[in-house]
C-alpha cells in the first residue's frame, strides 16, 4: 500500500474528520493530525474527534431551510458528519440535533477503524509538505497560526470575529432607504435615515437588548476598530450619531437635508443579494438583535441572513487567499476547510471539509479539483468565500441568498412578472439545488449518489 498517494489533514474537528473520511473513501491514504488529547484547547473536554463544543444542532431540516438543502446534499454523497448526526439524532423540533457524546463517538470510530487513515497525535506547528487539508478550526494553535500566516500573509489571518448583521436585499424597503455615497460620491451604500424620534426609540431598544455571554475561553477584548454597536451606545446617546451612524454628507432625497442619523449598508457579495450594516458588529442575542434591526427605518421587515457575532475565532480572509475549490492561491497543494476557511456553523464546516478532502484526493490522482454547481448550497457557499468583498470579510453561514434567484415568471393574463413568496419559491430552489448537486457529484465528480435523497421534481 506504500504506493498509494497520501493526503495530510490537520485537525480532527468536524471539517478535518469529514475531509479525512472523504479522501480515504476515494482510496487515498490519509494522515490525520490531531493535537488532542496530548494538548487540549480551552474549549474541548475530550480527545474524541468532531467534538461539539457549543450547540448540539446542525441546523433546521426540510425543504424551506437552507441548511436543510446542505444536509441533503451531504446525505446524497454519504458524507460522514451528517450520517453520524442522523444516527445520533435527538428530538429537537425541525432541527437536526444530536446526542453530543454518541455523535462524537461515532465519528471517532469511523476514523479509527478506517484502514486508510493513520491518526498522528500531537501538535502540528509547521504545515507538512505535499497535499494538505488545513482544518485546524477556530482555536488554531499559535504556532500553526504563525505558519499559516507565513503561507498566506499575516494581514490575511484574523483572530477575532466581530461581525455585523447581513440583510437580504429584497427585504429592504427602498421607498424609505436610498442608495448614495457621502457628499455625492459613488452610490455604493444603501442608507436608512432616522428622525430624532425614530433614533431615540432605536437607541432605547439597543440599551435594553441582552448580549451574548462569551465562554471563558473566548477572552473577548474590544478594539476601537471593531467596537460593538451596543458598546458604542454605552458611551452616550449621541455617540453612535458621531460614529457609524453619522448622517454627514447624506442628503435624504425626501427632504433634501441630512437626517438626524443614518444606518448604512454595504454590499457583501458580487451579485448584490446580501448587504451588511456598516459599523454594526454586535454581540446581542439573536432575538434582541432582530428587534433592534427592525427598528431601523427601511429595515422594518428585514430578513437577516446572518446575525452579528462577537467571539474568539481564527479565520482567513477567504476572498483574498482561496479559490472556490478551497485551494490556497499561494500554494494549490494546500486546501483549507471549516472555520479557518471563513465558514460559520457546524454543518458548513463539515461540508467544506468534505469538498476539501474530495478535491485533495482528486489532486493526488492527477485529476482537476472541482467546484459544486452554483445552484447547490455548497456551491453557493464556496463561491461566496472565493468572491466576497475582501474588505472587512467575516465568516458566513449558509442562506438562500447564496444561490441564484429563480427565473422571473410572467403572468400570462397580465403580462407582468409574478413574484413568488418565500414559502413558494424555497421548495423549488431546494429541488433545483439538490438535483444539480447530485448530477454534478455523479457525472463530474464520479461519486456514488444516494437516489433516496432526490426530492420530487420541481419546475424552475
């Protein structure tokens, strides 16, 4: 077996475990490096692989859910993490939640018993030569982080995740908000204007909102450049108006004057489907965060596709360093998966691990790496990672704005476009994405596909 190619995988969390099993499943030998239990992180409690350190949920299930589509894509190719989650599932309404210990034990057993996977215990401080999947997670050791920084450039490695809410553009009320830059510069922003009364109501809700309590191991330190909006507000009622909510240079087209305050949104993706609130990084609890965002004029019906977060994290500026195949631009023999690649969430980490492991195996056999189709949720996610705005990039979880909109239907009687509601169009997008993913997996990637994962055909 010595002539069988070898792929190294660093980290046996969700992404690394999935990468190792995906590569080994294609007949490739794998060396899986894991520093636990020899060296524990502040967040982990065991030496098992794929240990869940926070929630036990892998997201909502079903044809209305973006995570449900990604789960089905992974089931269709027999991915290990979702398969283990299904086997260790516990009742949780419409979510895929697991028994924490049973889930981790199942993944550990799959790896330990696989004849092509060699587990190497101990810390990795230097990235090995050859094909490597780097999946060391949000608590990457200092020594390894330094070597990743050497490979990618230190300015492209972040250690602190301070993200603002991201809004689906279709849910922004542009009869209230308008596009403009300050002092008539390029119209790259969407501006939401406040009257004094609206601002004071918003500020009061911000003062009362509850914040996330960080884990002991997160050790959050706020810097002026990424100060949470709620921390800015604690400095005084007018402080946000002289900071991220300044109205200077923004003439409201309805009045011709500067508003009392303004919340600005900046485009997050190439297609302009997602917009983030500028300077609104926040650690508010998600329910409270939603209430505060809905008090912003023009965002009263906003659909938040990613909530703001404040936590300890190590991640790359993915658009600056990664291709959609998850290869590093600086060294295509190195692939990155999971949180380090700029994903948010257990499911997203494992899915990018599957793709990185699959592509590493292909590269080891002299084949071209692949990117899933844009209509699939995994394809939409990795395309976003490779093409998002690198300025202020923040990790992303899956959402419907990552995949293309459905073609516009024309009402035969009126000749006008027929706009589908969310509950109408999402099952169609689900079926379209899953069908596209399975065709790609079977025809282009040459993988076995589980036909039971295919939904009823749906017209796009």
